[in-house]
């Protein structure tokens, strides 16, 4: 029998009514009144392109079920990177008797699992890179889609592009559990290749800029960042400095690349969000019993920022034998 894992989350004194006025990001006009259909809360850990892309894909998937005759209403919320706000969103969702909660990113998933522990409301997470380390397995009302990163493949890309790499910057946040496993994997890979690495960690936008500048000053040949929400939020503020220094930034998601990083091989977040939406619908309509503890999102798509590649004078055709390539340009959206 699966066990329930309860985490202690500090409660907030913030007014719930004010909270929801601030954090509700959007509501569909589709579906029916609460008594007639299914209600879903889509909860982003924070606002940034990756999580926004997933939330929009979840919503589009749910809209598809509405078009087929299902009765679904949903709202999208942002926890603004604050566990207190996430906890209040989750608690209110339970009070509102939603039929499923779809948290996006690890901390949001952990908090929603706590909020739903008593009612066993289905929690279907999206973009949790390491569900085992996050203790989101073995809970009978929790499932979801993991965006676990193929760190070795990205390291292989780095060496394919520059076999003479001597030093790699590892840029990540200590507060992001998503980053722990791939950073450990990157260290093992680099150690085995005899390549040195320099770690630079940050937890705020300003700290990310400072950390990136420190790697530039130390002359690293490349930078690697996994699926780290903190770094992603600041990518637009650091990519030009890395380009000016001639340093390619390899990352864990295509949203980084759309914000100026050089390359990734990772998950398609639109497809991941659609998968999470389908799982949530199944959980609401037929129950959790037939669902696995979690599912791995498909990867293998190489995404290249062509503007960044040109600025770095990199011919990315070298990646052609490694898999399908998607070309993007930098956007602030």
C-alpha cells in the first residue's frame, strides 16, 4: 500500500481573498458551474516562460475535453516563488472542492501534496525533475509528468561542439531541488573526462547576474544550467554577457534557449503540459488506480538559438547526427 508523506509548510497570515485577487492569472469561460462538472486548479510555482508554457498547454488540453462535451472549469494561479502563497492557494483549492490540482514545478507539487493529504484530491504534477528526491512517490493521490534531464547527452553536445573544453561553469540555484541531481551528474561526467568545473550559485535575479559575471571573469569555456527556475527567470539578463565573452550556455529546457541561451536537448514543455492535462482528466473521470507514480516526458529534441549561435560563430550542424534540431530566436515573451 502506498504511504502518504506529509511535509511541514509554514502557514501565512495573508488574507485569502487578497491572495487570490493577486495570484489568479486566468480563468476559462468554458465548462459549467461547479456542481455540474469538474473544477481544476492549475498552480505555477512562479511566473516565467517554461512554467507559463506548461500552464497554457494544460489549459489547452482541458479545453479540448470541453470541446468534446466534458464540463470543466479551471483557474491558473501563480505562487510567485513563495511557499506561503503556494500553501494558501492549495488550501483554498481544497476549500473550493476542486476535483484536481495540477502544480507546475517541484516546490509547487510538494506543497499541493500536503494541502491535499486529508481529502486525497488528485494532484497531477508537471515538470518535477526528480520526483523520488522530492518525495512525491508512494502517495496514492499523486502522479504526474517528470522532465528528468539527460545530463550526459547535453555534456556530449558540449564536447561535440568544443572537444578542447578545459573548464565548465555550473550555474544553478541551491534552492532548486530540480538542479541537485543533474549538477551531481555533470560533476561525475566532467571528473571522468578530466575537465575542471567552477560552481556558481544564486537565489535571486541579482545574484544570478553576479554569478554569471564571476564565471565570465574566471574564463570558463562553457556554462551548464539544468532545469532551474531561478536561473531561467534571469536568463534574459545574462545571455548577452555570456555571448560577449564567447561562452556558450547549455541548459535544461528550450525556454532558456528562447531567452538567449545557446542550446539544449530536453523536454518539449507544450507536450509535457498536454500529457499532464490528460492525466488530470483521467484522474478525475476514472480515478487514480490505473495511473503510475509518475511518467517521464519524452525528450531528444535539440533546440538551438540561431542568433546566439551566429554571435558565438558556432556552426551547429555538428549536432545533426545527434537528433532532430529545432531552431529558435531570442524573445522576451
